[in-house]
């Protein structure tokens, strides 16, 4: 009998066949490999959020192995000398232990915090990209709504995580959250007492926030991310207008290998940035803040950046309190805190969620769109967005107005009033300015299409006048006019853009392209292989 | 190109295509596969048409170096993780660099790996422009019709229309079941804020001391005499409450609503305050000599309103910058706060120590609906 021989070269093929026999995976797998992704730098922003989330899951799991959210009081006797013998909660103690007594714990904590900040920042910037390019339009309204939900879930998740260490800053934040819930009419005191299990702070709020932070919210966020990406794959990515690009195709590169190699590399780069930030820039040094005590606070108390706009709105709110009786029954209070911290976030959730439908209604546009719009081509939307961003920025800056007042020697009260007035005046101003800028840019695009690029070459005419030579972008017709339609994409406005410059010489110390014959062969081959016209 | 004609063409071509034809190159098969997936490679060219040029070798070397460096930095991470002195020591020493060394080595390792992959993708993989059909709009009309009818048939099969009793009883059965899902959550969590009436009582309530007035204490639980506070000075004070073991708990977070600011006013300022007391009748008996005590819990959002400006006689809350005038019953004079800081009824007993005559007469801290 002959010894059965394993043919190593045939093994992958046999394995593949064996798998396909069972799951008939050949066709869907190839479809996945061949899926085309359009390429543009602005499409990477959402990816940053996704990758930060993965880093959050990884580092968070490590932290959970050592953290205990218990609010039971203990005496610290870990390695950090200045706090030894101080009474604190178990949550604060285990966070200190993570920072000082767990090997590599501090770098994990800092990576977790930086990743959270980056996650929220990437969500916001991604959302701006989607808004200003009109990517939220039909058929992508649902994905836009999911995106906004992800922002608010991330916000809550971040706040819960920020509260867990039970340091002086996070406790103060929690105290304010308690006051915010208290301000809700009718049920406020019931909601607050129920969540805190009695009086603030009680013993149960951190364990409750903990299960929210490590299980419930991440689960929901993960599920929504999966739906977000599934819809993206199903509906295919939007693309910028350009040669050969229509509403009925996607022009780009295939998912495997080109796109996935780049995306995988980008994941590593995002991960790297978070690690570098965590190593080099201290964040949330809770041992300097001390444990939470209801009587302790320091000047310049700031929340994480994504909460700051609500802190700003709270600071700017005038002292307007409504007191009255309810159908002649008792005396009731509606605290001023209710408007900037409950009503405003409500509006900031609902308005953007219904925006795609409002825009479709006002523009009477019921078509599906897969080609993106340049912000300048939709002045109204762009200006509305600029208005919203300005509103947000005034709130954000007001969230740190005490620090600004201190550093720039401005009266604190003046900063508050500047914020109050700015919040009302700047957004409309931003609308007007943006509208003008959009129209100006539109006009300049048409001008260049009609008359050509300004070359910077000044010609003197026989009669003594000086004129600038323009480089037309197409052959003029018999009347000397250039008929070029605006295609919704960048119009070249510099001679360099149309090939006026020689290509860059490659090489760092000396050129690497110094072999003319090699170059010629390459060029000839290149010509041969190029079947279709280049973009 | 139109979506539908493209699809039909693909279907028609499938039969003509012979995948066993030996003349077909691998790339022919790739293109055929892509075509069946609605993808057309309109431009496809290797980055280096002539293999082995100096430029290609240079790029390959660079990418290789990046991968090598990645491994090097990762090794540095592991070595540092194990052997770098990591235990916290006071003062300036190598252990302070543990976190930076870990972060930088990990970051550089990942960055080199990432840059290597990106360079591989951008500089070495063939340049391509692929165009994929987008199947837009709804499903074909016949598909919609068939699915719609299938769904309607489900309704027919269930016979909900013919048997309305079933629909109603099913609803009757399931609604309480929904309540069952909610009941444990709400029932388990719910707490009545008014039994005990936590929002209206603080640690200064004499009932916590079997009806006797509560002593005004420092953070360590020691009582305070008037001469302990210098003129113009202030001190954060806590209710003198001790647990059964005799430990001082008045300054703990169990009494988070009780921290109070005891202020020793200058003579002139005290005069001003006394003349202002009539504005808030309940405060009239609450000061003792030139001493006044206000709740430290801001009436806006509950932060400690503890930044005391001695010169202007203001208290400022650092969270949202509400400012209170100490000489006018802590009236809010700037910022979002709407209510005065409550004044603690202060007295000095025969033993010469400060005591609270009673609890605060109005709720301390942020406003809420039931607050009169």
C-alpha cells in the first residue's frame, strides 16, 4: 500500500472547496472582494470614529478587570504617597490602583480617555462632512438618524465613564447631572431619587452607571454601528461628481486588496495616535483632583470637551425661573436649568433628525441622490450649517469662559454677556457671511470656466494697457466663447492644476530617476498598458 | 450605463463564458468575476511595469523597513513593560517615564505598521479605477407585488379579520405582559423623594441628634468657637453628626447637602447685612453677632458656591459663575442662579461653641418642581 501523500500546494484549494461545499460561499465572497469604494479624504472621518471605538472596547475591557464601582468608603494605602490614609470610595481607590499599582494601567486609562475624546470628535466632524455635502439625502435619511443617535449615545457613554472614577471633578459633574434631572417638571424629584436610590450621591449611582457604561450603552452603540455599516454596504457609499461618475455607479477601488490594505493601515495609524497621545499627554490625573467631596470644588472645573457646549448653555442662561401654582394647587418651580440642559438637547436631537425631511419638503426634491454636493453649490444648507456650527461654538467657548476670562484678563461677567449676545447675533451673521461666500465661490467657478485660469502673466497691449493672460480650459467656439458646463466638482484655478509644472523629482538626497533609458522603457510600457483614458 | 441592461447582458454572457478555457489568464477570470458582480475595471495598471527597477526596489525597501521598525518598537514595548521600573515612587525618577515609554513605543510600532500598509497600498498595488453599478430605486414591480401579496396572505391565513376575538384577546394578553417587562424596572428603582422628605431636610435637622441642636463642626469633627474664625475670614463647616462607632460622619457624602460656609463679617459689613435682613423675614434671627452661615450648595446646579471674594463680599460658584451677595441674604446678583443661598440659623450655646438652632428653613441646593 502506498503512503497517502499530502500535496501541500493543493491544500488551500481543497480546503476552499470543502468550505464551499458546505456553505456555498464563492459568489458572496467574491462580491465582497469586488465591492467598489470611492476614495476621498473626507470619507475617512467616520472610520476614525469606528477605529476609536474598537480601541475603547479593547482598553475598556482591560480597565474593567481592575475597576470596582463600589461607593463604599475605604482608607487608601496604595503607592501614591500624598493620598495615603485619606478616606475615599472604593471606585476612586481602584482608579488610583489602576494608575499606580497596575502595571501599564495608567497608559491604558489614558488611551481609553483619549480614544473617547477622539471618538466623539470624529463623530462630530464626520457628521459635519455628511451634512455639508448632502450625503444625508434620500435614500440615507435613516443612517443620518442613526448617526445622531450614536452621537448622543456616545455622549451619555462618555459622561457615565467620566463619572466612574468618583474624583472631585466627576462627582461635581454628577452633582450637576442630578440637578439637571431635578429640574424636569412634575417628575424631576422622582426620577432623581429613583436613579440615585435616595439622596445624592447615595451608594448605588456608580454601580448603576457602571453597568450602563460597560454593558448596556456599548451594546447599543455596537448594534447601531453594525446597522450603520450594513446600510452603508447595502446602499453603497456616496461619491463626488467627476468624470464617469453618475447617480447609477460607484467609481473607486475594489475592497480587496487595495481598499482594505489602506483602511487597515489607517486603523493602525489611528490606534498609534491614541497610544502616542496616551503616552505623552496626561489626561484626567484624578490623583491631583482628590476624591469627591460635596464641599470641594476648584476654579476652572471643566467637563470633557463634548459636554462643554451644554455647560456653556447653562452658564449663559439668564436667571429666569417660573414659579406659580398648578391649577390653583400648591406652589411650583420651573428652574432655569431646565431650558439649557433638557430642552436644548432635545431640540438639538430632534431638529437635525428631521432636517433631511424638512429639506426635501422645502426643495420639493424627492429624488434619491448618490452624488455629493459641494457646500458652495447649496448656499442655503451650507449657511444653515454654518449658523448651527456658530451657535455650537459660542456655547463651547462659553463652557470655558472662566478660563478665557482668566487667561486674557477679561471680566468674567463680560464674558458671560458676550456669550449671551453672541449666541443671538453671531449665528445669523454667520448665515449671511456664508451665503455671500458661497455665491462668490460659485461665481468664480463660472468665471474661470468662461474665461480661463488667471496665469499671472501680464501682457502690455499696443495701446499701453496691461491685461492678464488667461488660459482657457477648452477650445473657444467660432464666436470666441468657451462653453463649459459646471459639473459640480473642483474647477482648476491654478496653472499648476492643469500641468504647468514639471513633475516633482523623486529622491531625498539625490534624484532616483537618473537613468533615462530605464525611464523611457517604463514610459513606453505604461503607454501600452493604459487601455482606457486616464481621469 | 443603465443598471438593467447591464444585468441582462451579464446573464446572457454567463452561458457563453467557458471558465475552463485554458487560454484565459488569471486576470481574465478576475475581470469576468468582477463583471458578474457589476464591476468594471476601466483602468488597471501596475505601478512598476518593469519589475525590479531601482524605484520599485526603493519603495519595497522603505515598506520593509517600516515593518521591521514596527517589530522593533513592539519589542521595545514588551521589554519596557517587563523591565522598566514601573512602581510609583515619590520624586523624580525613571518610574515617571514608564507611561510615556509604553505609549511612545506602542504608538511608533503601530504607526510604522500602519504607514507600511498604507504605503504598500498606495505605492505598490496596481493602480485601478473600478466602476460598479448601483442598483438604485425599489425592487422590480413584480417582486414588490409578490412579497406584498405574501404578506397579505399571512393576514388571511391568521384570519385576524374573520376572527376579531383573537386579535383583541391577544392584545389583552400581551399588554399586561408588556407591563410585566416594565414593572420590575420601575418598581425596583422607584423611590419616593418625599418619604422621607430628603429634599427639604439636611444634616442640620435636630431630629438627627434626638431633637437637640446640631453642633457646627470642622471637617475633622471638632466644634468651633467664634474666636476660631478671624475677622473677614470664612470656614467650611459641617453638621456635628457621629455614627454609632463614634466616628464623625457629618463631612461625609452621606450629608452632601449640608456643607455650610461660616463667615465672620467685618463690623461695617455686618451692619449692612443686619439692615438687609428685613428683606428675608425668615433670616432675621439667623445671624449671630457678626457671624453668618450660608449653605455652600449652589441653588443653581448644586456645586459648592465656595469662591469667597472677601473684598466685594461675594460668593462665586465656579461651575456656572453664579454670584451671591453675602451682605444681602446671599441674593444672586449674576449668572443663572435664581434663588438665595439659604441661611443657617446660627447660635452660640452656653459651652461657647456654634450650634444650628434648627435645620435650614428652605430647601438647599438646586430647584425642583415641588419647591414652593
